[in-house]
């Protein structure tokens, strides 16, 4: 697919000229009240202008959500663990195909309700700066570069590459500086330096706008340096539309406009909140079930003079443009994507892609040689743990409904071995009543698979979990105690972690540890394929696994000091970018070539006995920094398959501006020192625990 660049975006905007004149024509025919009615997510019909009603609210984080049967791919954090942006693009393309098909079927059936539109409020490209945030599962991890690449791939896949119409609409959220604590989001003021804002919290959004051409931005609930995000002059006027030239529309998070006066106390009344958010460029008010009240607030703001006709026209035109780009106001025969058949929903190709993505997302954290299983020698397997047979832990939040989900237990039953299944304990709680039965099952088996971790029931959004966010990064309830009892049996113990965030579970706890995230509808089969060696794991951690929450700053502190691999000063349990394989890779011949671009290359060879994927990671270290800079920064990655004994030359092409750094004042400047580049399958400094032959490195003088 053609990469969107700033030049391409200018060309694309010229092709929108017809839409612009049509939007202007519609605006001239609309009354002020009709215009105001379009500024909430439940937009009523305007029959005289052939504008049908439309509900803007739809979700597609890792599959079309909340609209019946749909293919459910791994949760976003799992997709990030794949380190495969090409795969993410293909998945997003499949999601938008299913979304298009569902939309046209719903229209034919007279259904214009929520979750059946083409405006997907995904992806979430916030930075997962702290593992205690329950919504971190929705993100692409802790690194700005990885998040930028995954976010851009997802947006391009959702929106398609037609010259005239969008296949569907993507929405980058939550703009900006938003990552918990979730229960405080309606009152919280995220205080952040200009450096951290520009270096950590904004890059993925800038890429979404300037490269991927995202059509929509969603504002966050919280304040940022005193300004409500949905009424922030700095964020929405100066940066988003001013610096980046964003031409699409902005939607509030749901009821965030109410927060401006109710909880942030930034203004005194609903009409003042409606006015200031609109003037700052927030065009659409998501208002849950109370859209009548926001419409009344907008009307009062207009009548009192807080809003002008120009203010309203600017917002409504942007909303009309989105609907025109989606082809909603044209006959279906004029829209390329209207021909996508309903048979794509949950089709065999998408099911296959879901399985492949689940496999690609799995991270092998420890293996003392027990994996992969030799199924000729293992006759009986004890399957234990609260996440062994729970469909919900496959799904993650913002999920659709799979037609045939496969839990780990479902998949293990098809391995040909006898299965001794005992739940053993609950996800949370203190009861140990099931321990004895679980231990007996382990003693009667050749190996133990303990499926533990978290669940969307307790890890997620404030409105879904009742405000639960972790203070302890370990396994909840008595899961750790049961794991210890199973280890004492002397049987090989495979720990399978299903969660949306990192768990502080040390390598001593089991013979092998697999991080499977919330792996989607085929997650159980993917886990079984890794355990039996049918698939050679290659996922990498998109987050740092800390030893303890005590190693971290206060959750409410948005300063990046001592956070994520880029600034963490301690020793992690497992580093960002880490993941094991059943084979080995050797790096040699690293070279650097300077010209208009900087070319960094190396040769990778599979020196092991098995075929497998390698995830090559390119990091830069800034030498002799004159001010605070990241200790390391990921600036490139590639995932590919190599057969045993084969080698491949890989290269990265870097523009010189990509090596610029952010000053303490938030300005992009040239680095005054030298550069050290590292190429390898893991973050430099952790070669020994991967049993690889090392990370190659080379210096670039200033």
C-alpha cells in the first residue's frame, strides 16, 4: 500500500474539493438548529436535505465490536507484541471489510443504531507508561516509535486506499497525555513538561495525522497542564490544527464536555462548556444516553452569543466532510466499498488471520528446555488455573463476539494426551479449597500447564471494572500460592499468563513461562501450538516487566523519569523487546553508510535447528548528552522468517532528522554528541538471557 506522506496528503486534500463545495452547499440550506443537532454523536435525520440519521459511535479496537458475530483478533497489546506492522495493516483491513459489510446490511434492515456505523473510535495510541493502568491493554505499549508504527498501520488498514472514499474511519485517541489512574480521569490534571509532551506523549498522534491521514481525533477526559483536553487551545488549536495541519474532525470522549464544568470546574455552566470546546475545535459531543442535554447546551450557547454561526459552521462542515468521504450521502453504487459482501464477516481467511496473529503475539519469557513438548513422551497433562477455560480472557475489552472461540482447555483436549483439568482457584479471592485436587491432578500427570493471570473482569476501563487498577503487579488472589504448590510436585510446570499488562512473576516460579495476553478467538489453539512446537514463538515484550510497583514513581506522576525502558534506572524482571525462541540467531557484518540517509545494515543467520521468526530491533544510544535523553530509543524493527541455516541481510534507512532529539524546552534539535547503534533480537544489555550470540553495535560520529 502507498505510504501516506505530507506530500500525498496535500494531493488527497485536493481530491476532497468536491466534497468541500457540497458540504458548503448543504450548510447554506440548514437552519441553525439543524446544524446544532448534528454536533452530538446521535445525529438526527434532516429529511429535506436527504441527510439520514447517524450514530457516530462504533468500536473496532481488535475487531468490529459490540455488533454481533465478528472476527476477534488479539487485543491491541498482543498485536504490539508481534512487532509486525504489516500484519497489523492486514488485520485492520479485514476489520474494516467486516465493518463495511455490517454497515450496509444494517442500513438495508433499517438499523441506524449504535455500533453499526463506519466511524470507528480506534486505535488507542496512548503511551502505556505505567503497568497499573487498566486500559493499557488497548494500547501498543510503552514506546512512542512502536506505537507510531502500529498506529499508522492500523489507521491505513481501516481507512483504505481508495482515491475518493474512505473504507471506514479511524480515530486516534485519547488526545493527549492520558494513561490513568482511570477512576480519576474526570478530575485529573496531567502535569507534563514540554519535553515529555513532545518526546513521549505526542509522537504517535503526529504520525497518525501527518503520515496516516487519520480522519478523527478523540479528546481525553483529563486536563493537560490545566486545560481540559477537549477544550485545550494548546492541544487542539496550536498543535493539532496549527502545527500538524489536521483537517478532520475531533470528537469528545463520552461526557467529557460535561466534565469541563461539572468536575474540572473550568467554566461554570453547560453552555459555557459547549461553547469553549466548540471554539477550540471539538466538533462532536459524545454524550452517552443524554444527548438532549448537550444539544440544549449548544442551543443556549448559540442564543446567548457564546457561539457564532462561524463557530458552528466550522464544526458541522468537518462532520459533513467525514460523512461525504465515507460515501454516506451518495448512492451505494457510487461507493467502491459498498460492494464488500457480508460473507467476509467471520470468513475462513479472517479466522486464519486471527490464529496467525495470536501465534505471532505470544512471548516466551522462560524455557529451561521443557518446551516444546514431545507429545510421544507426554501421555497425561494437568491443566489447572482460573484462565484455562474462560472465553472472556481471550477477548479483552472492546471486543466483538466470536462464532467459535477456542480456550486453552479446548485446544489441549485435542493434543492426543489425557487431560486432568482442575480449576484450582479463582481469579481473585483467598479460597484454597481447590488446591488439594489441583496438586493431585499434577501428581497424576507428566506435565502441568497452569493458566493464570488477569481478566477484563478486573483489568480495564473505569466504567467496566468499577475503578479497579492494580497496586500489586503480581498475580491476584491465591494464584501464586497455587503455582508454588504445583512447582513442589516436581512435575514440569508451564505457566501461561493471560493478561493485558505485565505481571511480575519471576522465572523461578515455573519451568517455562508464556505471555499470551488476551489472544483473541483462536488464542487457545495458538497457545497449544507454541507448547507443542507446531509454532516457534517470536513475540517481544512491548512493555517493561518490573520486579515491583515500588520500583516505579507515583502512578499520578506523568514525568517520564524512571519510567519505561527509555528512562528506567533499575533492573527489570524482563526488558522491553525481550522474547525467546526455539532456535538461535547470529548477527554479523553490521555496517553503517552515510549519505542523504543513514543506512544501518547487518546479516542475520538462523544457527539453530528449527525454522523461526526473528524480530530485529534497531536502537540508538545518544553519546555525551548535554541534557536528559533516553538511555536507549527504538528507531526500527523488522520481523521475518528464517529457515535453519539460512541468513538474511537486513537494513534500515534513517533520515537525519529522525536522529534529532527533544530539548528540555520541547524543541526538536540536532544532537551535539555522537550516536551508537545496536542491532539485535533484544534490547542491548540482555543478550545473555536470550542465549543469542550478542547484539551487534556500531558508532556514528557526530
